[in-house]
């Protein structure tokens, strides 16, 4: 597990299974590798978190 702080939010990363890479914020899905069929590009998750705030 990893923790991130700053930019006005706190986040935790948890190891998933089967190549899963999902980002949830306040109970909402912000990014999903299963839906996009790719990993996020640099800064994409942070931009999505800012947009969802």
C-alpha cells in the first residue's frame, strides 16, 4: 500500500489482482484500466482527481 498527500487530497494505493488498476475518489471511479484497456498517462490520474474534486 502507498499513501499520497498534497494537492488538496489524500490517497492510498492498494494492490489489486488480475492486473487491475482502478482509481476511486469519494466512492466514484476516476480511472479504470479495465474500461480504457491501458494504464494512465503521466499526470492523467492527478488531473482526473482534480476534476472530480
